[in-house]
C-alpha cells in the first residue's frame, strides 16, 4: 500500500483550471521529487494534500484512506507534516519554543493542569523540551535553540521549519522548496540531512524544489508538472533529460502540453539525441 496516493486530481477556481488529472504515488520510505516551472501547480497540489484546498475532482488517499475532504488539523493528526514556501514559524518565539508548541497534539496532560502547574505537567514539559533539543541536534541547530526566530537568516529558518515539522511526529513529510535561498554547497548538505532524516525517522518525503540537482540527487522518483498537469514522471536523471521538461524550463514552448496523462518514462525511451539536452544545474 502506498503512503500517499493522488488519483486524477483536478481543482478549478471559477473558470481557471489550476490542476487537471494529476496522479502521484509515494511509497513507504520513498523520497519523491516534484519539479516544474513557476505557476505549474506544485504548491496547489500540496494545498490539496494537506487540506487547505479541496479538489474539484479526484481523490487524496493516505495509507488507503480517502482524506480529500478532511480538515487540516485532522490530516496533521494522522501523520502528515508540511513546510511552506514562506516560513511558517512564530517569529517572536525562540526556536525551541516553536518546537515545543508543535508538539501540542502529543502533550499528555489536561490544559487546566498545565495552567495550575501540576507536577505531571512539569514532567511532560521537560519531556517535550528534551525531544525538541534532540531534533535540533539532528539538524545541527543546537546553537540557535534559544535564539528568536525573527533574528535568524533565511537559510537557517528553512532548517528550523523542517525541525518544527518533525516535532509533530509525521511519517509523511511534505517539503515546499526547502532549498530556497541556498547555494550549491548548502543544498548538497541539505540533501544529506534529508537522507539521514528519512533513515532516522522512517519518513516518506515528497519535496517540491527548483534546485534540480538537489531533487535529482536524493529522490527515488520524480514528477514534473507544467500548466497544472503531469508533464513527465520517472527516474530522476531520465526526467531531467526529458525533452518536454527541458522545453518547459527553458521556455522554448509556452503552449500547454498536448497529452492529458503522462506515462512514466523509462531509461530506454530517451534517445541519444534527446539526452544531449538537460535542465540547467540551478533553475
């Protein structure tokens, strides 16, 4: 059974067809990459998976359960965690306080006991704080644990946001442009971190990013979206060299793709001539 299944998903905003017949699978412990030019529908897809949008047609299934109409908080409770393009943190709080707040679903004491300061609530707060420190250590963020989020540079904030989502104890992690604002070396280090987190936490990861080398290096399978449709899917290096994907990124063909349903691309389906072109190293 797949952890995440998207079947023929479409969403319309009035007369605008933002996504059309998008299907996607993410298996247990897989890292699935999603690439595509700006406006391709990538974040819209994440909004449908996490419940901020409800699809017009199609289904979102998590471990076989149809969650298409389920509210955001209920999906989080199931084990779906997400980061955002614009960092979603409490900027006036410290890094550790953000991680402690993120664990509120797993706190095992009544709110009134917490207000009254019962011994049990103090013990639980200690447990939550220690777990936050542990997660920060895994992402090399111990030095900023007591720093205010508002005082941190953007690259550090992206890692803090990943740490905060991990504090919710997800088993499906959705990352929206985690490599945004990073140089090649930072993005490479982030890739190593994500591979380590998959192993440490047993995660399935679905990642949107414009940093194509990052996506192709760590992903098991890649989808490319364009004009709200799946343009290509398959092994990372094959999708990166696919002529329609190159055309979408380089702007050689601004017309929407003709096929409504893109078939997976196999290694043997790409001719020697087609493989001479590929997406630039950083887009």
